[in-house]
C-alpha cells in the first residue's frame, strides 16, 4: 500500500495523527498522540471509533508515540489502549518520554508514590524560589523586592524549576544510553526491556526505582491531606518557609502523575513493550562533536530531539520524582519524530508542541531522513500557534524554501493567533481553522509515486 496520513478530529480539540505507510514491503501504522480523555457523551467520536470507520482493515498499531505530558496530546491514551485491544487488535510498542519512567512507575503503590511527590515538592520549593528570584533579578523584575508570588508567570516558573533540577544533580547518569539502535530488519519484532518475564516496565525495575515501599494509608490523595500525613509521620516540618509555592507545585505534580501513571499502568497491564526517549540527554549530547539525537528505528522512524535510553536500576528520591513530573509538563521537553524518506515513500515530521529550538538555538538538522527527492508533511508546530513562529524558519533551513512542505494543523483549543510562517505556506490543511466555528473535518493526504499530493480538502484554510 502507498502511504496515507490522517489528522484525526477529536472532541475537545485534542491532537492525534496516524501515518499508515509501507516499509521493507510491510504495512506499518504509526499513531502519534491520542488526545483528551473522553466522557460518556464523547465516546461515539472516540479515536478508535474514528479509525474503525476510516480504516476498518487496520488491526495493528506498530508504534504508539506520546510526545509529552499535555492533556490534549496524551490524556486519552489508557482509554484508547483498552478500547483498541479488547476487540482483538494489537499495539506492538509504546514510545514514551523517559521522564515518565521514575514519574509514572509504581501504580500499585500509588498512595505511597503520591506522598513522595508531595515531599519532593516541599524539599525542592526553597531551591526553586531561589532560582526564581535570581531570574527576577536578571530581568530587573520588581518581584525580587517582595515575597515570591504564588502566581508566577508560567514560563518564569518553568525556567526556575529547570535550573533548580539541573543544579540538584539528581538526573546525572539516571538514564544509561541504549547503545544499539535497532536495525531495520528487526522492525517486526516487539522490543523488550532486558527482563523477559515482564515486558516494557518490569516489576523488578519498579522495585529498583522505588525500593520496598511501606504500606501507606492516606485520608485522601490531595496535596494538603498528604502533607498533613507527612507531618504526622515526622517527614515534613510543621512550618515551611515556602508553603504556598510548595503546595502549588505539589498539586500540579500530582495532577501530572495521575495521567502518566495510568498510561504506564496500561502498558504493564496489557503487556505492551515500552521504549524511552530522553530530551535532556539530547540537549547535553548536541553540545559535543557528533552528538545529538539517536535511537528509534534506524532508517525509518527516529527522534530529532531525544536519545533512546533505558530506565536506571537505582532508587529515586522524592525530589527526583517531583522534578521528573514537573519537567515533563513543559513544551520545551516535547519530543519530535521523523519518518524518513526512502526510495518508495515520502517523509513526515511530527512536531507536536515542540519549537525545534531551546533558548533560541535551533535543533541540529537530522543527518538522514529529510526529503531529497520529494516533499514532506509537517504537523503544524503547537497547533500553528504564533508562539512557535521560529520553527517554520528552521524547517525551511532544513529542507530549503523551494520544497514547500504540506502543513497539517490539528487541535489547539486555546490558540488565537496563527504563526506567520504557517500562513505563508499555501500548502496547509486544517481539521479546524483558527478562529473558525465550522465543524471539524478529518484531513487525509495520500502519496502517489512516493510523493504527497495535496488533496481536494472540503474547505481551504481560513486561519486568521
């Protein structure tokens, strides 16, 4: 079969893309992100219902990729897995951000893990407050002259958390590199982490990460009740200099854990092998000669801003769990992947919410896989938001301005202004245009003779 690309309309404007392609004479299906968790009223329009209608012969997802912890990208994953698998269909592998390994494991001991998250937030709060004040001083911000506000600007707080996490040294050596990129001839074989008795996330690894956790009974799972329990057990002081900040951080981290742990638990329950990809390893490696992204399926599907790793068999501290959860929320950590162009099929660049840059420094151009002969599809960066404008110039630099990619926009319930780089490309398609009140429509793009063809879409892009 020739390649088919689908942008899937989902309730609440969640984002999901399916690529059905051929590689080495095999049909391969890649599903990137799953959208929101759905309520009862939305289930008739669910992801698996849509796939059944559009591709009734599709029985297997070869790669289910979750790009980052954002509800409109990943929250519906456990729901989709359960509905997809219970009808006898299959998922070969799930690719997850490596930060989810320490953050999402241990679902059977959830209350104890949640108590560690709250403890970690309280332990980290002073360092985060100090880092935030340092950023404020650098920006000549008036906030350094008074108490640290509980309602910090989101990006300002994210920078402070990132700085404090880096300074802690907790992530040093946490994820050993996977040395063997998988050769293409093994694509049909399910990848297993070394413990063959427990695919994807072995119980032995969970024990290594969390130790022999004690029993933990809590009044309820909220940050405030867990903090009360910790104080009664003598694990937290009765007074804390950054109580409000710590409680806000703990609440957000617990919310993230709720989503991540359900996804990891689903992979365990269904025996789906998991592969892990780390953004920070990429960031550190790209500063070195020959460093950068690595891992994935060589010559077929690879990360452009991550390194494939193995979770480390060592105990993780409460602070590390907290930092992993908090950092996983950041769009900066969002992973992007490239389906390589080959002799028969064209390329696709899945960008999700990535900006293709860190602190204004563009990611390195992928060494292989970008189009040489034909065009490519690019999923619109962060739903075509103007905040990701620089990414379009980076893509032009990678493939050349004359090779106009087909830009496909999906999701984006809060986007109000499209990027100029998105509007400048006439080859753009939307599930729903920015500013439009028209119903969502699926976007379907087919390849002919190894080249993506602009379809006769029901309506031209009217983003404004």
